[in-house]
């Protein structure tokens, strides 16, 4: 556990109550921040204990403003009133005021800039290269033809819903210089191009959609480790810096299994086309459909399933996710609330006669009469069966409803849900899991109209069947490149 910040003055806050503190120590261990301080006033602890989050705001010994958010109390020593917190939110640092350069002063009244976002657990082959030019005695050397490296990925990014700030941005990924993490680089503000500026307040509006779609193409959950914002940015001692830095606190984890269905970690040519397809062509469609069907929840289930040990557990997670999104689609169409006949006719003419007809049963067997009465009351509701809901959704998502898919809907789902059987053998269980996994990923990709590379390990339909329901679906399928 390393000491990273020493707070020399500030206050501790909980439920709008504040007490001054003379110092606090901030430690970092495996990605998680821990804070220790001494309480001069015990009242705030006695009122709140571990029932609420705490916050510390103060100054560090280097005169940085520091804000420690979502502190969870883990220990209180009664003898000296020492308290220990684990940070479940973030540590925000604001650099001391300094004289700004001319170009920075012009930006004082502008919105807050977002410079970098540091991603953890994101794996990709970079798509673009940087050429190193060599000069000998002032003349360019010709012996550096192969002297370049694929060290970044760059693409245009179209975003919906950012009122007053355009919709055309630049997205660039680079390697962090002192870790395995990847940086989203938004430093295109001064380029003489037509890109819009992504301000921090606009970034916050699309932050979770951005992380969700990155997690989807990554095949494993992506987390934000750090955000660099403010009026200026720079580099110091091989580290990126900015006026304000937000460090998120969570356990460091880079050993996830990455599903390779979207092959961004195979070859730079694939990455180039995939990122362009996702962010330039498909991101707006992802935003719109996500508002209706909650694609973020489905992506979360896919990533949780990929990290789960055991094929049966993976299958149950995904079949539940399929039923949930099919239900959302049915609700969106409002098919379940539609009556089979006019509600007034049923309520005023049919229902009273049916209730009158079964009235003699009440004196013979009242529990049976109650059940019959309930059935009559719900008789006019047009219940859409689960099988029909699943079929409707898969047709909407341009999935071929062939014999293989019908078996998943009618047989495999029922056996899994009602009897806990995923397959008769391990091989059959694994094939059924791959079918469901690929089908769900295809649902998302088809809905957002993504027509680039896919790495199918199991073919639940033929090429002709895929092309029939979605003609562009198969044009960039990865197996056409003999990748398995």
C-alpha cells in the first residue's frame, strides 16, 4: 500500500454535516484508494457510522485541491478517534493556480475540456501507424521504409443528442506510456479540420453508452480508470497530466477472458474497419435503440457470461437476457395490453354472464370458484406467449428463424428454464451456448446496422439464410478470411 497524497487541511462531510480535519492520508493499493484521518469531533461518526457515504475535501501538501468522493467507513478506533475509509467513487485533483499561456487564457470562459480518458481492460490491435523519418546531414534517408509502428487507432465519430455542439467528432486511441491501459485521446481541438469539440459536459451525456459499446467490441467489460479535464494538459516524467484529474477507485483487473466475436485484437486492418464502422456508422443507431431496448443491459450480461466458469451458468445468464430484451420489445409494441375483443363488450355483457354461470360452484367448492373467477377476469387479455415474443424480437433483429433457431426457442429454452438441462453432453451444451452467445451478439450488430467483421465459431444458419434476412450481414464475416 503506497502513500500517494497527504491532505494538510480540509473537512469531512456526511449527510450535509461537516467537521474540520487537520490532516488525512490517502493510500493506493491494487487500484483502490484508502483514506485515514483523525476525528476531532465524534458526533458525525455517532450519527452516521457506516450507514452513509462520506466525503473529504481539502488541500494536499503540494497545494492541490483534493476531493475524495463516496468514502465507505471500514474502521473506527475509539481510543484516538482514527477512522479508515475505502473509496468506492473517485479522487479528484485540481492543480494549483498558475499563469496561463496566451492560448489557454482565451479558453477561460469556455466549457470544461475533456483531454484523455484512460481505459482499463481494453485490448486491441492499433489500426494506424506513425512513420519515423530519418535525416542524414539534412537530407531525408530512404532506408527507413519499414521504420514505422502501428501505435494508434483514429476514426471519425458521429454522436446524437448533443444540442448546440454538433455531432461530428474525432476518436483516437493511444497506448498509455506507463501502463497497459489505453487512452482515448480527444486532443483534436487545435487541428485545422471540421471536427467538433467534445466538452466534458457533453462527454458525460454519452459516457455510459461509449463504455458499453467499447465493452461490447472488446468482448469484456471496460472500466474508466482516469479522466483528464480542465483548461490545459501536458506530459511530465512520461505521464499525462491536466489541470483536473479524476482517478476512479476499483480493484485492478486485467485478466478477463476477451470474447473475440468482433476481432479488434487480431490484425490492424480489421481494427481500422471495425472502429470506423462502429463509431462513424453505427453509434447513433446504438444510442437510439439503446433507449428503447436497453442494449447496455444485454452487453453487461454477455460480458458477465464470458467471465463465468461453467457452460451451464453462462447459458442461464444469456437465456435470461434474451427473454428480458424480447419482453422489452413486446412492451415497446404494446402487444400484451391489447384485448381480444372490445373491453366494454366483455366487461358489460360477457363477463357478468360467465360469473353468473359459475356462481353455484361457490357453495360447493369456494377455492375452485375463486380460481375460476380469476380466470374469467383475465380472459380478455391477449397473452403473448414467450415463444411468440422471442420469435417477434429475433425477426425484428434480422435473425434467420430456421430449424436451428426454432429449436433454441421451443426446445432448448424450455429444457434450460424448466428442467435445468442445457444439453445431454458437454459438447452439446457448449454448442448450445455458442449458438445463444452468437445469436445475441448478432442481434445487437444487426440492430445497429454493423456490417463489418464477425468471428463466428458456430454457424447457427447458412450463408444463404443470413443473407436472406439481412443482405449485408455476411459481406465481412470473418470466416471468409479463414480465421477460426
